[in-house]
């Protein structure tokens, strides 16, 4: 996915395709319900940035959009190509002209790139005036190496919230982060990235399967 993570996801592409399949159950349904709520109906192309295996393309298409995807992981795109048109590309250097697209989404990928602000900045470049961008990812305050969910519903957050470097540390040895690791982007930096890209925040949402939200999303519009 994204920038600089090709090898990591290529090694786990088949596992991730199964992990993010509809059979994965409640989590994926919650992700798609939140994505549907934020993106809303539309037509024309919607760029799925860091599309991975294309798991989110059906939710985008069901809203009337025509999804197209980009990702660096050729291994994941082997699966995605059956779900939407795709191209191998760096998320921070999108192969689209300025102001050429009406919508873009980036789902569960902010932790897969070393510089998410650069990704959002290039998304801002390719959006048309009035175009919308939906970010949907793990909650930056409650999901990461700094958060221990092993005692749910109690979640313990420690001082590593301030750390930004790539890490494989996780409370769950069987999840995505144990396999590919992840970068952390704190909440303020995430929101500031959208505003620095020239986008206007329109709506912010939190979602979860319990009392502590594990998903965070927003929709931002290019003025």
C-alpha cells in the first residue's frame, strides 16, 4: 500500500485478501457503513488511494461512483484488478492531472505510509474544485503500538502515542501490524494535513464496535 510499503504487503497479499473479504464479518461491515455515510452518492470516478486488494471498491460502486485504484503493491493489485481498474503508483505522486477527479477515498491506509501528509497533499492536487476526499482509518487516539486492547472494553494508552516511527509492536500478534508494521499519525497532525492540502473539513466521525471507537474518519472538500 501507499509509499514505500510494496515488499511488506506483497509478502502478505493473499492473507490480506482473505482478511479483508466479506467473510471477515462485522469489522469490514462497520468500515463500509462508515465509508458509505461519509462519501455519499455520486457519479464519475472516485479514486481509491492505497486500494490494496480492492476490498472497498464495492462500497464505493454501490453509491453510484466508478472506483479506480492505485497502490504500490503489485501483489495486492493481483486481487484488486478483479474489482476495479488499477494502476501501480505511489500515493504521494498520483498519476492524474491537477483538478481532474471529483472524489477520492483512502481507507485503512494512513498507517501504511511514512508521510501521510504528502499523500493528502497530492489528493488535494488531483481533486476538482468542489471535489470530496474521505479519510477513514484506525482511530489515531486509540489504535497503535501505544494502545493495549487485550483487556477490552478497557483500553490502556501509554506515552508512545507521541512516537511516529515505524514499528511492529502490537498487542495482537495475529493482526495486520504484526505482519507489516505501521506508522502512527496523531490526531492533530492528521487533521492539519487535510487543511494544509487546501481542503476544508466538512464532517468528522468516530465509530466502533464498543464503547471506545476504533475507527476515525472525515470528509473534506476542495474549495
